[in-house]
C-alpha cells in the first residue's frame, strides 16, 4: 500500500530536498523492552536507562551540528491509519489462525501509539489444548504469549543505504532481522514521499554498514556480509550517482567486525581506517572503478586501502586493533560540516589525529550500545536531499 507523504508543518517533513539532511536515530526503549534486554548477557550488565540516555545525547549532538533528527518509531505514528494497520497485521502471529484474525480485527480499535508497539514488538500467541483445564474453566487450553521485538532498529544503518539522495533497501543476511526492513521501508517512504529507488533481497545481500558514501565517492564492502551479486543489481544506481566506486574486500573477516564500517569510516578529507588493513593486501584489497569510463571489467591490479584513498586525495587516520574492537572506527562524519561524532571510548591518539586534520570532534558515551556490537555510525542513518530534484516554487 502506498504511504502518503507527510504534509509541511508536521514533526517530520516528507520533502528533505527542500530542507536539511535528516538523521534517523532510534531510541532503544520503544523497540527493546526491558524484560527482553535482561537476556543480553553483557558483562557488566546492559543498562536500558543508560542506553536511552546515550541515544538522547547523540540526538542532541546531531541537532547541534545542524541536522534534523527523527526517530523512526515517531515517524511511524504519523503514518496513515490503514498503513499502520497493514504493518500491524503482518506483525501479529498465532498458532491459532482464528485467534490471529480476531487479534488483527481488535487492533483496528488501537491508537497509533499502541499500533506502533504492536509493530515493533511482534506479538505471538501459542495455544495448547488442555482437557483438564477445560473441565474446570471456560478456557479450553493454555495460552503462551511471546514477543519478537525489533531490537535491531536501534542500528538503522543496517537496513538501508543512503546513496546521496537515492535510497536502496538492504538485503539482510540475518533472517532474524529481515522484519526490520519492512518497517524502515515504510518510515523512509513516509519521510521522502516516494518509494526507495532499489530494493534488495536474498540472495542479493547488501547491508547498509557495508557502504560508505561521500560526495562523488562510494566505498562498498563485499565478500563477507554483502554479496557481489547485490552490487551488480545496484550498479546502475551507483553509476548514476558516483564518479568513483571502490569495492573493498576484507579478507580478515572477523565475526565481530562484520561490516565495512566496523573498521572504516569516510569523509571528504579523511577516513578512519583499521591500521592492520590499511597497507596490507593480504588483509584488505580495493578495486577502483571510474564510472564515467563505462568499463566494469575487474581492474588488472588491486590496491591497498591507503593507495585507493591516496588516489582520491583522502588522508587516512589509523585506528589500532584495540580501538577498532571498541568501535573507535565506527564514527559519524556530519555531512557538510567539519564535525565528527565519535564514541567516548575512542582512543585519545585517534581523537588528536582527527583534530590535526581539522575535524571538530564530538564525543558521546556509547558503552551500552557497544554491548550490542554497534557504534555511533551504526546508530545513525541519513536521508539526504536529492540533488536531482528541483525545489518547488
């Protein structure tokens, strides 16, 4: 069902091409119920209150940097009612189909706020016939209620790629997170007033953390979470939007460093790069494509990450292994400004290196998010004004 755009004057404007870049940052509490957070198993234990405070501080910093910050669950509440009901119907499941249909019908009486809770918590009811219970009660069986909350929404980077005004919905390799893409697709359409330009799905896996774009340059991580076939699907869009596309293959492939942005973040002048991958072709290798040439043949030689950056006039800031492990390379360079938002855990030497390159470093404590294998860059995604669209008169 098409999602109608928001009208001017609402909390979220559906026409980013007429305004600022939008930053999407999801508050943890609406998508991570505290009872589910109990089982995260972190040591020290995950603190939902601190996680909420981290997210709030991040939103404040991004707003101070000039971005318009939106929360996906808040955007959902502004959607047309029929669109919300359609998302809720998909989220409701039961072992008893008749009970499921009755639940879907009951949801029609829910407020927008309550429907968003249904959508993000994904309730499931399982019924088991129980003759003994039926003999003493109106109930004919036991009922178990379970939720499957969309935990991953606190990292919206994974679910889509902002290609400088165009949007590609990610193809998620983790099956347990694919439900997030349907919700984020609706959020993006609501904000932009139009569908995504590309939608990827299995086996064309491409996750947002594997794409780094800045101006006319795009770096795309392939071979681990993201597949070459996805890039082939996306190539016409990449070719139209970027002058240079760099494919990066990480041959280290640590499970905890599963995306390109685990160890690489890009800005027009500098890039944060894992020290052990920067100059070693055995650790990471790049293939550079000039899209204007129209030649998609694999280059005769591959380059180190540093050589690829040098060719583009971008300086590398080295990030050591312990800093990478602490999400030190997972920073967010604020578009159009010298500001870079980094985790409070970033090594002081890395902060000083960024400052020497003229960066305005903004530190945000992000320890609780790190316990879920995510950093600042993971927790922010953007909706960029489309430079190909003219502003309305």
